[in-house]
């Protein structure tokens, strides 16, 4: 009978294996997209709003989600990017709700689009001209 050999638990500091990467963190950014903090915990949705206690404390109010482009290699790695990533690493970040464009504002419609179907202008009907093919046809019975 072969028994599996389990390593004994270690005490003190533990080293990570070469192939193990840490879990990605979520950046917390201010209105200029400057990273002001990091979190390992995903935000939650409560009553239709994005909530994260640590991010709300750090940013001083309600939060929202935005896309950022991280350039510094240490930030790219912390956000879960691969080693030696050649360009900006794009990821989602938590930001102040004021940074969210249009969230608290009424829906703006393009000038060419009417507000509702009842407000649409109905073009006048063009006079119907019978073509040669339909002119000689008898009227339908009925």
C-alpha cells in the first residue's frame, strides 16, 4: 500500500511557488485616474448602487466603476496583468460617483431624435400614382 507523503506544516513566513501568482487586486482611483488605493474584495450591489466600504471611506462618498489604463509595471502586476506586459494594462477600477458621466443627469437625446413616438412628425402622404401595370387591373371584388 502506497501512502501519500504530505509536507509538514511550516511555521513563520511562507514562500510562494514560482508558478503561483497572487490574486488580482482592484485599483481605487480618484477623478484623475490616479491610483489612491487597492482592494482584494469586489464591491457589492445594494439597492441598485455599487457599495464598497473601504473605497467609500477612501474616496469620501459613493463609488462607481470605471476603466483605467495602468502603465507602471508594479501596478500592472498588482492588478493581475502578466509579467513584462508591453503596453498599458486596462482594467476596471473603483472611482468617485462624480466621475461617472451622466449617471445622475436626465437622459439626453440627440436633437434629431424626438422624445416619444407621439411627438414624431408624420410626413404627408404623397399622392398615389398608378403605374401602367396596375392601371389596367380590375378592382378587387368585395
